[in-house]
């Protein structure tokens, strides 16, 4: 069976990382087996590093503060990703704006907690919740040079109804934990 490798980038607690490891890593699907070949985190104390260890995976720490500019940081990540043989890079709570040094050299997808193209950026959950919209949702999209503007691959939405912000955020995360692993499988298992 063909093995397809992914790299996962994260910055924080790693709840989406864990759902990917649980649902995708080392598992066989109809046309391939998917393996996590590389984990990169830009924060040495991120809890996601501990989550990865439960699956026997080590995380490469590349702290952005140790680089003189975004481009040199992105070049280092691309170097590590290419060395791993990863065919797809998954941003799972990776809180850095990426430069063309990254976006033009790897095939990457990102999870975003709103229905793009609405509510781009770091405050998407609050912005979406406080909008007059009757629905909230999430998007998975390809990464390009423009923040949260790449081609949309998958989206899911739900009715807000009488949710408070905490309930709204919990619903967002519950959808993320299902849609991101499913999208990875859809992309890699269905490639021609």
C-alpha cells in the first residue's frame, strides 16, 4: 500500500493535532496509508508536544523568535518539511502569518474557525459570534500568500440559536476535530 506522509504545524495545546493523530496517523484507507512524518511547533512549552509524545512522536521546535525575520523562519520550516518527505502540510492551530518562502514551496492546508471568506484573522470566533449572522462554522482551505484567503476545500456550519460565546466556541472546536482529519483523508486518499 502507498504511504503518504504529512507534516503538522501547531503552536498551542494541540487538540486538533491529537484528533489528527488519533484518526489519521498510521491508519490505512482505501488507496493509501497516512503517516505523520514531521511535527513542527514554534513554542517550546506548547502542550501539543506532550500530546504528540503519547503517540511516540517527537516535535521539532523551531522558535520564530530565534530568526531575524519571517522569511528565514519560514525557510527553516520548509527545509525540515522537505527533509521529512511530507506531501501535505497541515496547519492545526499554527499561529504565524506565513510568507511566500513557505507558501510557494509546500502544499499546505489550514483550519480556520469561521465560514471564510468572512472573519479572517486571529479573532474569528469572537467576530463570527458577535456578527448578526444566524450561523457559525469552520473552513479548511489551501494556504497561499494572503491570510485566510486560499481556495476553500471544506466547510461546516451550524445554527447559533441561543448559544453563549463559550458554547459557540465549543461547537466550533467539536466541528474542527471532525472536519480536519476527514479533509486530510479526502485529499490524500482520493488523489489520482
